């Protein structure tokens, strides 16, 4: 068993079952009720691992998204032992060479995040993939996969942990780039509205992390990653 990172709020994903359906025990009843009333495009896909967040919980740059999507090929991807191991480590905040594991070149992955983070990775040269994978956290508003997102009027219990991670990001003054679901995020975390280091995407249909899409937010993200990387290098030397 991989040891979970020590965090003040209990991580609900430590209790994720070892086999499908992959649902946090505290969400089981609510998810069952939601699915029984949902048509197929909005049905929660519990045969693959949830993805409430990607990356280090202490990252200097935090992306806020809506929910992980779903395509049929995802089932085979999640069944791959190497991919499954990375996903479990991510849920536990366990150390990895690529904490934002969907940038890990050693796993079978889609290119979605490569495209969204391409310009950011370019800013750091040959080591850009590794640097960004160790410096960015993405938190999804809703943790489970589906073809189409349908907002719940009430939140799942597991979402409180995701909201906690975002509040911790505000506390440590991380740069926050709001990619999608702005209304939902501001409803649940009202302090985001006045947070000076929060930047919203100009295009939520294609929320690429670029200068045209995030303006000064992109520059702020580059600066935050650069500062964190330099600090990490100094700690390594000493």
C-alpha cells in the first residue's frame, strides 16, 4: 500500500475501492440516486478511476476545471496497470516523477493536457514537461467522469476535499487559473471572487493555458513556476 500524504482534512479517496464501481464510500448513495435519474450522456462512469484533481496539492499554480470527461477508449486506458498505478498515486498525493501524471511520457494517455499546457511547457525549454508536471495542480469541480456534465444542486461529500485544496491554494497565495465552471466555483468558494491571483479564461470552450487566453494570468503562472523551481533547486543544493 502506498502511503498517503499527510493533510489536515481527511482525503476521501484513500477509501476508494480496489475494483469497480470506483466511488468514494461517502458518495455512494448520492451517486446512485443521481445515476438512476440521469440519461446516458450524463451518467457517471464508475468503471474508471475518478479524477478529482491532478498534480501536487502544494503546487504554485492551480487550474480549476469542471469535471473529467469520458470516451469509450478511457476504459482500456484505465485498465492498463501502469496508468492505474499512476492514478492511484495521484489520488493519494503519493510522490511521483510526474505528479501531474497525464503529462507522464511513459503512460498511454490522450494529448488533451499536452495541448492545453503546451505553451506553458514551452516557457521552460527541454525540461518544461517535468517542470510543469511538478508545478501545476488541476482541481475538477465534480470528481467523476461522464460524457456530459450536469450540475448537481447539492454537492457530493467528497467535493469538500477538493474545495479544501483550493482554499489551501488561496492561503499559500498560489496563482489560480479558472478554466471552466466559474459560476459553480464562485458559488462554493466565494472568496475566489476577490482573490487577486485568480484569473479567468477568455475562452472556456478551448481553455488552453496561453497568454491570449489568460492574459496577465499566464505571465503570473510562469513567474510562480519559475520562483518555485528556483527555490526547489536551492533546497537541493543545500
